C-alpha cells in the first residue's frame, strides 16, 4: 500500500470501532481505502455509495471479503453502477510455477496451506479452516445453519466431486427436503467453496444429462473433507481421477476468464468435461489423468456432435502434442497460452501453429 492509503481490517476490533460512525471515519480519507472482511459491516455499503458519488474526491474503495450471495446483493443494491466485482482465487500454476504442480494439487491454492512448512502443517491448517468457516464465517453472514449439518453436507459434495449432482439422493441422506439441499449448495457456491457446472443442451437427437455436475473449487479442501491426509494416499484413492479433473478444470476456467462454461453428456454415450465459447468458436476441453493420452471414440464423437472448432485434452504431463488437425494434448501449465491462441484470428492462429 502507498503512503496515502488506509487499511481497515474488520478482524481487528479497533477497526470495527473506528467505523462505528463510518462517514466520519471515511469522508476525509484520500488515496485507496481498503476494507477487509467487509461482510462484518453490511451497513457500510449505503455510506460508501454517498462517498463514491462526491465529485470533488478521487478516493477509491477496495472491499475484500466473502463472496456469499448476501454480500454481493448488498453491493449490487447500494453501489449499482459504482462498483466492479472481481472474483479472487487461490494460487495457480502461473504464480507458483509448473515445478510445484503436484504440491499445489495436493495442498490446494490457499496461501497458508500451500506455504505451510510441511504436509502435516498444511493438513492441520485446512482442518482448522473448515471448522472456522462453518462455526464463525457462516453465522457472521446471518445464516442460522448448524455447523455439523453443513459439514455433513459439504462432505457429501466432496464425494460427488466430478459427478452429476442428485438433490433428491442427498436430501434423503441428510433427512431434509430438496429445498434445503438447494439452499446449502447455493451457500457453498456463493462462498466460492463449490463450483456447480451447468449442462449444455444440443439438438443431437439423444437423451442428454440435465443435472449439474459439482466440484470443490480447492483440491486441498477436497482432500481434507475426503479424509486424505497424505499425498501418497491420494494416489491410491478412488477419487484420484476426479480430484485431478477438478484441479485441471479450475485452471482452464481461470484462463478463460468467464463463468459461461458447461459440461455436456449423453446418457450411455459420449461426453465432454468442459465446453466454452472463445471468439465465436466452440472449444472443448477433456481432462485425462494420463501422461500421454490419445484420441478416444467418445472424444471424437463429442467433437462431431458439438461441432467443436478445437478439442484440447488436458494432461498432467509436461509436454503437449497434436492428436490431429483440430485436437491437441496440453499440460495444465500450458493452458493460458493455448486459450490465448484461440482468441486470435484464424490467420494469426495459422501463423502461430506453423511457427510452433
């Protein structure tokens, strides 16, 4: 932060006390004013609207905190037309480097988990985070949900990771109605703990899946909720492939920079892990936990039915290679470059592909 900037960390009681009269505390400040954990003072938004509209001031406010629906709604209602929302993620390979891929996958992207002195310390931090999130953060958002009940639900989501979601089945297991299960899922999705992936429908004359798939956004938390307490145990776990799929898809979606992504599947037929639209073209992504994946009948059929302009197979390996004229294998670390290439014009793409 610069010399003229100000930070209010609402985890600090002194900062909360300083903002008891927010207009008095904020109206004379200049530069960038950072308010961390802003969800603790939802009444602040209406004051910020007034301060942001002052023509004589160039003060900018940076609000950090939970992305739960209640917070976003408060921002949208009070600061409509005055705010830009930026979704923040944990560490990615572009920040920690491809050499740390296995560590990032195992520990997840939360800085304190990834940077822990040992795997044991990382596991301990994640266990504490889960407990704190359920026992403190959720109640602070005004959500009266028993922590034990929500942890059971979160663990069930972990077991569904990478699979088609079934509201009725989960509701029956929890002993609640489907409306409650939908609410729980919305809470975890709004807090960026879970990513529901909507299905894409295509007129292909076949019965397609209509339910969303679910992924935990952070693989470190996924492993904690599944009770996987060491990297070598992950390699023997039934969720190994699903865990890798979530890790790879998170990097693809980050590189795409959009929420408009889908999965596609036909009952007892071909499927595609991710469908995106880049510069007017349909780009398909398929994740394979194999160092040297090859074209499969399912991938070829999905490319044909969906009329994909490009099929990208994401692997944990370190090198990429072409499968044919419109399909290629790409390591996770190479995803940003490949996505950027798809955003260029066809003429530019042809030149780049010839040069590489």
